[in-house]
C-alpha cells in the first residue's frame, strides 16, 4: 500500500483513505453513520462532545472518531454495546446541564398533539395559510366546544405570570376563517421531551416574557365570543414560546432519542435558571441549551468576525460569550444566521420573523 494511503476496516468493511484522514472520514467514505455534535467540516476537530466514540478491536480502546487519525490495520467497530453505552453516557452528561423544553406543555397535553406553539407563531405574524394547515392536520373535532376541554390552557406557563393564552379561541378563529391551509406544510411528529423547565423561578419569568405581549387576554368584540383575525393575532402575541424553536432540527435531541439517554442519570442539585439573550436582531441565544461545542466560535473565526465569540470562564462555569463583555450583536455582525443554523441544539436559533421574511399581516 502506498505511503500516502491507509488501509483499515470499519464494521468489517475494508477502506483505503489518504494519510492524515480521521476514523470519521473512513466511516463516512463507507457510508457508515457516526453521530457528531461538535464536528464542523473543514475545521480542526474540537473533541468536546464525545458522542462520536468508536472502538478499535485491535487495541480494545475507545476513540473519538472525529479526531483520531486513521492508522494502518485498524479494525474499527461502531455498533457494539460498549460503544453504544459510551455514547449514551456522553449524551447524558450533556443533558444533565440542559435547560429548556423540547415541546411546550400545551402541545404535550393536547389530545391530538396539535403543534400549538407553531400555530401561535403563525397567527402572530398573520400567516393564515400556515395556521390553517396546522389546524386542519389535527382532528377536526378538536375545535368544537363540546369536545375540546382545553387542557392546553390549564398548563400554559403564562398562568404562572397572569392568565393563560386563550388557545382554544385562537384555534376556533383560525378554523372559522375562509382560507385554505398550506398544502405543502409539513408538521413535525410529536416526540417526548428530553429536557424540562418545570415551575418557573422568579428570574425566569422576565426572560420568557422577552418576546411576549404584556397585554391582558383579549376580550372579543363579538357577542358570541368569536375572535376576529386581529383579535386572534393580539391573543397569540401573548404566548411566551417556552418550547424550543429548533425542537425538530436539534441534533442533541435526535441523538438522545436514538440512544435512549436519560437526563436524570447524572443528577444535579436543582437546575440552572432559564436565560434568553435577545439583544441580536436576527437570532436568539439561550445559554442553558449550549453544549459548548465551539462550532459558533470556529465559524466566526473562519469568517473573520472582528470580535466573534470565545470561551469565557473555566470548568463548570465555562460559557460562550463575546470578548470584552460586548453584546451578541457586536460579536456576530455577519455570521449570526450561519452560526444559528449550524448550532446542534436550540441554543442559537434564527428569530421566527427572520425565518419567514415574506410572512406579513394581510
């Protein structure tokens, strides 16, 4: 074999790759999937999440695939119980510090699992076709008064501040509109939570009210109690959006589901409070969901952001922030959206109004 190539096997399949490539490169050459959370293509490996663990049958050692250089004669295995347990434990360590809900409590208790948070966001920006599509994909009887008991309103976290969002009234307003639903709408399937907020602490209430209207519940001008489109929008604006905005595009959640990782395996005393940084016009940042993978730091560095991002602190207090305690808007002037889209969790996400720039009130 040429000195410029390495011969090894992954799950019993032989592969030859260029010297200097990693075990992850070899696996991907064969089409073998190895989960990663901190890997960024084209960037030096960071090796922080340890979710890409594999084993070398020759030495018996566990190795992080993203940073372990391929060596001649390696016999890599990726699906043994030992490997699976290593990945599961790595995920559980990440989850032990994860703050937030994947799904809002309103959707969790809804008998037909309607995507209520997404519905309220669509109504809030006046996107009636999307809102109608969400309602139409639920069972039609859910909007009828005699069938719907509105358990979503009982668990609405807005109750912990003042009064719940009138979800049932908003749903009925959308259902009564003469508008066709979005035929191309794909409503993500409901999955269980892998993290929870629980009862709100005092400091969390203000954070969750960042983007929510502080108005009292809308009182319909209609004698029968029906909400007009404008009233539905006003009521939808009261939603605190305590669900995760990247719930169905979150690599951490997908991996946790696949490996049956438990957030409670590594118990901690209490939990970190929910925090949301909304100082950037394009993105939101929730530090409690950050797994410190460094992807956003590397993207900002690669694209030559003047300030960019960096790690601040040490040990359990390590966090990502902007140098010199500047704002997130100062740190990410050009690559904020790229960082949010590459983030493997919901820590960085594009604001809903930026995601749907063409969705306006009509």
